[in-house]
């Protein structure tokens, strides 16, 4: 028990997933990496609620954000801030709690902790010190964006945020251009139009999906090629909220036609010609008219 805990009055370890309080067992000592909703608070898992209620402390990016989640589910576990600005000072205190056989739950403001936040350093040092580290999977804007994009998901590269300055951003985009995988990026509303324009210039006519406010009331998924998407947001498209941008992988020139044919055959076996053309055009960046003509040729060859 730490000095901070000595000041805290006894609390009920409980949570209320459906409005009725349920007891939560005291969590076993260790560090728990708990995924939290990226928007809709109903996306929290029952296991996450039980661990948050049973932990000795919840370390979070912003106590105000996590308090809303805790209050929604009747969780009274003490909150402590742990973010990029205080991590050097806060991390030793959290490790001291682990040394005292306490259960520490680590959350981010939204989604899975350690993704684009300093949590990985705490997890690394806790593991190196021999403390149990447990991951509780759950909501992820990266995976949600991928699943909604309609783009290949067998191989993807998560970039996080591009540099805010244009020169640095363009340089980074040039480095991303040859990665043979679907790209997943985060972006802010004020920068979305400029970032998409730079992506179009650096990556060419690739298909993409812009996912805004995932799981929230005003969720929007807009698909098209990068240039068209850039134009949409430059001309007044809604920029409020948080963005996940998913971009099709580059098409290898030598296998380009064969790849398109294989993708078309696969799509035509599942959906209509119109939907198959749209799917393949988005994934490859090829013009729809070109893909449509190829689909007709494939259909004619099958009939012959």
C-alpha cells in the first residue's frame, strides 16, 4: 500500500453494466492494458469493466475522459494521470505500486493503450521487472477503419500521425510509397485536406477510405481515390472529429494485370459486376471504366 492509498477511504469494488451493481473481485497484482471505447461507451467489454473495478488504480491519459467512463458504469477506482508530459515522473510511481503487489489498470483516452501513446514504456519496464502484464483486447480505431475501408486487410502498415509540417510530411509520404501493404494513418480535421493532397501527390491515384468519428453518432466513411477525397475536404467537407485514413497498397507493375484479374474473379464470385468493379477499382486505383471493361472480357471468356 502506498501513502496515497492510505489517504483513500474504503471503496466498493463493483461495476454496473446494466444499471444494477455487480461485485468485482480484487484484481490480481500486475499491470493490465485495458482497451476502452473509441466513441460509443457501449463498446466496453465486461472483462474490462471487472478489471477496472477490481484494480487498485487506473492510470489514464486524461482523468476527465476516463471519469466519464467510470461514472457511466459505477466504477469508483481511483484515477491517476499518465501521459506523454508526465510519464517520466509518473512511471516510477506506478512501478512502485506494482512492487507493492497492487493491480494497475492502464487505459488511453480511447481504444487500445500503447498505440500512439507512452504506455509501451511502462509495459516494457513492468515486464523487465518481472511483473505480470496482461492485455485486455477491445476497441481499436485502426482495425475498425480497416474493416470498413473495403481495402485489402491481409497486410497493413500503421503509420500513426504524419508530420504536421508539409516538407516533413511529403518526405515521410515518399518513404511510405514503396511499402507493399495497406496504409493506416491518423489525421486531424484541420489538416485532413492538406494531408490527403500530399498523399495524392506522393502516392498517385490509389484508392482510399476516410473514416470520421468511428462508432460515434456522426460516423462517416467516405471512399474514393486520394485526389478526389482531398478535393472533397478542400471544398467544404466536414472536418470536425477524429479521422482514420486507409490507403490501398501499391500495385506491382509486373503483376499488375494478373492481380486485377485475380481480384476481379474473386469479387465476381461474391458480388454483382457493379460492386466487383467498384471494389477492385478502389483497391487498385485503376479507373472504373478500365476495370469494367476487363470484367466484361473475363465474363465473356468464361461464357466461351
